């Protein structure tokens, strides 16, 4: 199914807790699996993906390296406030391998807040955050 | 610009000079605590270091911990997710070097992948007449564990920045290594 979380569709990352100009958070929503955002030390690490308008989200898929535990929250207001937890997950350990985690959302959303609460190494890379679902007319 | 952040633990026996070292480093040599204040918990100090020949800065979140056995459970519980560390001993006190083995085990337990990035620091080298651990003993211990070795004096502000710089540099190198791996997956 088509990915709704693309910068080309007006989606943006409005906050991210790590900063390396060479690996910006936009790399997670550019539709290119080769580019990635990288955390630059300490946990937790957090970012918020915002849609230009509310969408009906079915699933969210996060693809990355070294993620150990994460939490996902949804925001349904137009402002990124009042987040509600969708899940808290521990991800299987795979050395230097891309792991894709699929999470059911089944809800309207305007924002997704993702918190990497721990990693398997000092640093984590996320190459893609994808959301399937449909636009709300 | 790259801004890295690292959790840095200062470990070692009581009275080896962990707090003095941390204070002198934090104040760029302007503050050496004259009286011994028992560190009963954890003190957090943040200090930035520019990594030589790069555009990267490492912000060290330095946890100066009390070394008394009675506090260790409490202290150790704050050690989760150690990125880098300094392991300090007192050159007038051979037992403080022996105990470094024990400290290192605890650090290992709390490190990602048991991957160690740290340095051994021989402190109080100003006390020349009372010195009881020679350079060889200290550097052999460091070499055995694949750690860098530094000798310094917090009291005389001698060689204090170097060990911190070294661990910041190791942390940055590890970041670069991770980036290379991330690019390949
Ligand atoms: N002569 C000398 N004394 C030191 C030095 N560093 C610390 N001290 C003294 O050693 C004692 C313990 O130092 P402190 O930093 O509190 O040790 P900690 O328990 O490891 O934090 C204090 O009396 C300090 O003044 C040093 O480089 N030279
Ligand atoms: Mg102290």
C-alpha cells in the first residue's frame, strides 16, 4: 500500500533530538531507503512526524539499525499536543542489520511521536518511517 | 556540524581525586576544591570538547560518583548506558590501582555490547615523595585492558584535559565507524 509519510506529500519532521547536518531527520521521510537519520548519543531520542492534514492511518513501519526499545504516540489535534501512546516495543537484536518494525495504528492521526528509549549501541540509525492508510476527504 | 553527546562516568576508589579532577576540568583549572567533600551521590556536570581536526563537538555529561562501597548500589544504578569513562587511581595508594579491576567489571556490565571507551588516570603525581605506584604498573594495567593511560595532578592542574579529550576522540571515532556500517546496510 502507498506510503503517506513522504516529504513530497507535505509531511515534515517538526522535532528531532539529535543533530548531525549530514544525516537530517528528513532522511526518514524522503522515500529513499539509502538515506537515514542518526542519533548522536544518549537515550531517549525523540522525533515528531507531522502530516499537513489528518489521515486515517492503518500501520506505521519503522526501519532502522540498533533500535532496542521504542514507544510510539499519536496526536490527533492540528497542534502537536495531547499525545496518546499507541505502543511500547522491544525489538529483536540483529547486529548491523536493518530491522523493520510494523505497528498497527488503525486511527486518524495528524502527528506521530516516536521515542527511542534505548539502543543496542551508542548510536541508532533510522532510514524510514512509513505510514499506510488513506487520506480523509 | 555534528553534536555528539556522551554519558561519561568517573570511577575509582574513594579519595583518589575524582571530584577534584572533575571540578578542575569543568572550571578550566580555576577551581581545585581545597577540602575533601564526600560525594554521597552523583553529581552531573556538562562540558563540551571540540574534537581536533573535525567539525564535531562532544558534549560530555560527566557523572562524578562516590566511591564508598556503602553507596555503590545507588551509584551503579545510575550507570546504565555508559558511553565513556575515566578510571582513576591515586599513585600514593597501590590498592586503588588493584581495585580498578573491580571498577572495570562494573563498567563493562553497564556498557553497550561490553564495548569500552575509556582511559586510566593516575592522579596525585605532585606527591612525588609519597608515590608508590610507578608509571610502568599503571600503564601495564591500561594496556592489558586496551585503554589509554594518563598521569596527572588535579592539585597542580597538570594534564587534566588530556584524558577527557582522549575519550571524546574515541567516542567520535566510534560514531564515524557506526556511520560507515549504517551506510552499508
Ligand atoms: N596532592 C594532591 N591531592 C589531591 C589531588 N587530587 C585530589 N587530591 C586530594 O585528595 C582528597 C580526595 O579528593 P576527592 O576529589 O574528593 O576524591 P574522590 O573521593 O575520588 O572524589 C582531597 O583532599 C583532595 O584535595 C592531587 O592531584 N594531588
Ligand atoms: Mg568525590
